[in-house]
């Protein structure tokens, strides 16, 4: 089944109210949002001066946590309005409006100590997630670096099905992570992965080549 693509203008329209929806939201899909981002920031394990790329940076909530640890930030997102919000919070960071699956501007064509992403990879099917991660490892991660992905994730298909059943007509199918199949795919690719289920519907993966 191919699921809906969400174009940049849908995220542009959400930018003004995004922070309110994540912070006041409880239950699916933003259950535990603050803890999820804190866990990701902790697992990114950055030191002052480290170069960090945030893919699908949105309004900059994850990037802000990393900047507070002294990281230098490169924030990429295809929504101009989301990036405008992030710019207000992160005046020192680098920004690019680009689809993360496309070619990036020259200033972003470099290697990073850590690459992070919050609530973005669930827009892509698993094969595409794996292909993107491979590209990040081959072209953008420094030796010894790490990729940290925080996203809507269920432990397995049964847990996702139970959530869908509970939500009924409010359930919106997307390519949410299923931790068991993702961990199998990472292992097949030869990568090391650490997985932390932070809330019933969100987890953080730390992946290294
Ligand atoms: C749900 S928001 C998450 C924002 C932020 N990372 C957070 O954790 O709150 C998803 C973000 O990913 C961006 N996005 C979705 N698909 C994208 C793509 N293919 N390329 C670049 N950005 C994308 C959207 O514009 C949006 O800002």
C-alpha cells in the first residue's frame, strides 16, 4: 500500500501551531514528546563544537537541545515556515530548505559528528529509510559519528494494530517504525543499533555503521 505524501505546504500551514500541538498533545502521536527529544539529545552524545545535522528540523525543538550542549547546528527541512520558526530559536545555526531525499545545498555537503532527526522518517517506507541511512553513513557521517532517529515507533505490528484499533476513525496510517523489523533491517545492513522505547508510540534509535 502506498500512503499519502505530505507536501511542504501542509507543514507550512502547521508551523504556527506546531509547538502547541506537540507540547499540549497527550496520547498518539506525540505521547512523551519532550522525553523523546531529551533521550535523542542524550544519545547524540555531542561535545561543544561538534557539527550536528538535524534532518526535518521543523521548528527546531531537537536542535535547541543540542545547541544547549554546545553543538554547531545544520538544520534541513523542506518547509520554509517551519524553518522560519527554528531560525527564531537558533540564530547561530545554518539552515537549508531542501527535501532530505534530494541533493542538498553545498554548505550542507560535508560530514557531521552526529546526525539527528525527530518525527520525520515515518514519512518513508522501511526500504527508503534504510537507503537514506546508507547514504548518510556513506556521505555525511564522520568516522566515529552516530545517527540518532527519534520517531513514531511501535515495538511490533501487534502494538501498532492495538493503537489503531483504540483510535478507530482517528487513526492515520503512515510509515511508522516497527522496532522489530527495523532492528532486523539494521542488522542485515551490518549496522549496530540501540533502541529505546520512550512512550507507547515513540522510540529513539541510535545507529552506527
Ligand atoms: C512532525 S515535524 C518534526 C519536527 C521536529 N523535528 C520535531 O521533532 O518536532 C516533521 C518535519 O519534517 C519535515 N519533512 C517531512 N518530510 C520531509 C522531507 N522529505 N524533506 C525535508 N523535510 C521533511 C516537515 O517539514 C516537518 O518540519
